[in-house]
């Protein structure tokens, strides 16, 4: 409902309201291009502000007649579904947490098996090296007649020196763990934590405007900030 140019109040539908508001806004835009430098121009600007305030109020009322029911419906809908959504979010967070925990365990197991494989390989290589050294010593003394026991020792050393390291079991365990890890989908998320605020460059710090305004209203001084007042025009007509 609106009173236009002192005419009686009329009730409009939404489309008519928008159309009328656009017409009045266009008219105001055309008539407001004035320079206030005398009493007559002052009165003209004052009249324009009064009419502008009326149109703004009318536009707000029509807009809220649409948005308020929608906002209320949206609020009620969110309230209706919130308990179920909260439960689902809790369950999802728990299950994701369990999957991530198990994934971290698998990764730790994989690292342990990799370390075991490396240690096993080094151990076998050291055994082969020692066997080769001992075998070389025995062959250097091959001029003497070897006892049956020495002959068996040489055969055993040759077997060790010529053997291949069997890593199949450890490799199989690593493959099984890798397959399990691949079944759990994860993604890297970049996050940050402050470890020393004093080292943070100035451009990464944001002034807390809420605290600054509170200090200003309480007439408290804040280092590095200047409080001042200025005049602004207020449409009080």
C-alpha cells in the first residue's frame, strides 16, 4: 500500500508494485539532479527526499511481503531437517574418522614392512659378502688336502655366495597393504596453524573492527588508530 502524490492509498500486486517503484525511481533520478545553492533549491531537494523516503518504504514493504514468508518457510524447513542432518553429519564424521585411522595404520604398516624388507636385504647381502670372503680365504689355501668337514663348509659358503635373496614374501605383504590403502579414498587438504604470531608479516593480520568500534564508543584510545567525527546528511523528513 502506498500514497502517491497525495492520492489515496491503493493496494498493488507485486508486478504493479515493481513497475510503480521503477517509475518513481526514474522520476526521482531525473528531478534530483539539482545543485542546492539557495532556499528554493533547498526546498526542492527536501521535497525530493520526502518522496524518496516514501518510495523506499513502499518498496521495502512490498519486498518484505514476499521475502518474509519465504524466509519463514526456509527457517522452518531447516529446523525440520536439522536433527536428521546433524545425525548424518555426526555419523559421516565418525565413519570418515575410522577410515582415516585405519588408513594411517596401513600406511604405518607399509612403512614398517618396507623397513623390514630393506633390513632383510641388507642382512642377506652381508651374509653373501662374508661367505664370499671366507670362500676366498679357503680357496687361497686349496693346496692342502681338505677334510670332509672343510669340504662341506666350502659347499655351504658357495651356496650362500651364489644364492639370490628371496623377497617374495615381504613383497607380497607390501602389495597386499598397498591394495588396501588404494581402496580408501583420501585427498590432501591444505591447513595452517599459528606457531609464532610475532613472526607473521603485517599484511596477514586483520584489525578487529568490532573491538576498535567498542573502544571508540567507550572513548578509549587505541595505539595506531585515530578516532574522528564527520557530518553526514540524514533523511529525517
